[in-house]
C-alpha cells in the first residue's frame, strides 16, 4: 500500500519545536485509520518512546518518538514529506504515522489486529509473539484501570 494514499498527517510545525501527544490526536488517528484507540495506546505504552527523543537499536536502526517509528520507514515517509526531525519532534505526527503503519499491517493480515500488533514490531515469530504478549498485557492493564491514558501521555511528553 502506498503511504501517500494511506496517510493523512497534520502539517508538522517547524522542526525546532517539540509538540506533545494529546488524547485528541490519538482519537483522530484512530478515526482516520480505523484503528482501535486502545491498540494505539497499548503500543505507545509498550514502546515507551518520548516526543523529542529517539533510541538506537542493536542493528543500527533508530526508533523515533512515542510510537518508536523505526528508521526503516524513512524512505517511504520522505516521499510523503515526513522528515526525521518532524517524526521525532511532532508528537501528533508520530502517532498518525504509527497508526498508519498499524493500519497497513491490519490490511496485510486481513484485519487481524493482534497479528498486526505483532507485525508492528517484527515478523520474526519469536519476537512477534513476545511483543504481542507484552502489548496484550498493557491492554489488559488499561482495561483494568491499572494503567491510564493520562499516565502514558505524561510519560510520552516528558522527553
């Protein structure tokens, strides 16, 4: 699927500014891409990324922002006008991109949300299943009120 056809992304501000993730942004991304908001929030909780930050992986790729968008997506994102800096610093943009990626995985798995969540991290069976179990645990904690959206947003915006 072509990212330009798939993605509706709010215009990023100048890259020197850091803009936070909001609950409204998550709800908008969920609506636009038809991804359950609880899945977006659960993935955010698992990824533990922060607006304005990136991490470098063992394989020398980078994970950007709250949804930990992997740098392997950059060539496709550049074609849509999304820069590395905007992906790091624009919290809402990061959520939209991560949600678009989740949607793309959902399309490729015939709408299987849990398989989509595992594929968001890895298609390697072991890594896929381990990640999926961790996200499922985060979802369970959200549903039980042991983890809150406000807490996840506070962490993501504490970069």
